[in-house]
C-alpha cells in the first residue's frame, strides 16, 4: 500500500508540481487520475472526513461551476459537495493528497511539502 494517494490531473500545473514533490522526497504514491477514474459517493464521503479543509473547498469555482449555474449555497454541506462532485468530477479541486487519516487540498503549492514531511 502506498504512503500517499494523490488525486491528480496531469493537465494542471499545481497537480504536476505536487507529483514532482512527492517523487522528490521518495514517498511511495498511488496516483489516481480522478477524471479518468472518478471517486464514487462513498469514496468522496471518506475523503471529506479526512480533509483538513472545509468540504466546500473541494469544489472548484471556475467557468464550469458558473456554466452549471451553481452557487456557494449548492455546495455548502458535505452531502451537497458529494452530489456535485459525483455528477461533475471535473469540479474537484486539485491536487488532493491523502495520507492515512489526513487529507489536504494541495493549494497553494507550499502546503504540500509540510504535509509530506509529517
């Protein structure tokens, strides 16, 4: 079993930087391309339980969010976040790193080294 799971989008520079940091410190990582293999509702609930950030932060507020006419009120609770991300995995913030019973959103980039050092 890997030391860290990295929920990764290779098209994202911040996500690529997190993968580089994981590799640089030599930590065994399970890299999950969440757009190719989306998390199901149970996996998302588990991730949110581990997340050190508010659940709502897991949702990207980008052009897709706006095009879907979503608002902050639509992702205010963990259940709402799970519903939105199950339907629209592209809206998941990236990268996300999971280690044991802890998880963080790897933004800004300087959060990743401290998380990996713990």
